[in-house]
C-alpha cells in the first residue's frame, strides 16, 4: 500500500441503561449480530474472543455479497473502556483503531466513540485531494456509525431493533 493519512472521528451518545449493558452489547455475540456492522437477518458470522489479544469477526451478506469486518482486542476494561482494531480486508489493507469509553450517569451512561481512520492516498494526489478524501472518509464513517448507534440504542433500551427497509 502506498502513502496514507489518518483522521479522527469522535461521537458521543447517551443511553438510558447502565454502562455494563452497553459494554456487553459490544462483546456479546448474540447482541453483536443485531447491530454491529450487520443486521440479524443478514448476519452470517458474529464471533469474538473478548480479551486482550483476542479477535472478532462479523460477516454480513447483502445484495449477493459478503462483507467481512475483523479486528483484534487491544484493551478490554469492563464496563468502562474497549479498544480494538478494525479492518475490512475486501476493501483495503488499512487498519483503524477504535476506542469506546463508557461513563455511568445514575441509571444511564454516556458512550464516547473514537475511530482513528486510515485513508489511503492514490498516486499523484495533491494536498487538496488528500483533505477531500479525509473529509469524505470521516463523513461516511460518521454516517455509518450513526445508523449503528441508533440500532444499538433501540436494542439496549427496548430489546429489539426496528430495521429500516432497504
């Protein structure tokens, strides 16, 4: 792979459940397959080894294609912090780092999500091209996580997700 740059995306969400319930949703395979890069009815694989050095994998099947997301756990500190790598090998060799920090607030909690996004450069890109790509990657990533976090909120607060029709 050639040159690359990184950009950071930080998102904060409040959930009306205790911190341990949100933390569990990131690591429990049955919960993961309902919201984490997939939907329950399109999920083919949801597996993980939720300890430092362990791995995770999600395979989602849509429009006749499999989309695979994988990573390694770097830090697992229940119920307050989770750090892991994220990679979609069918699209890129690049690997991002995601940090999830959860702070309790009475019977609710606040989740701060940060993703260090690696953006590969194409040969001959100008500084302007690089800035445009960084903005596009950050915007698209934020939109994708926004949808997932809505599903996560529904799942932990109501026990089910109302998936949009595609």
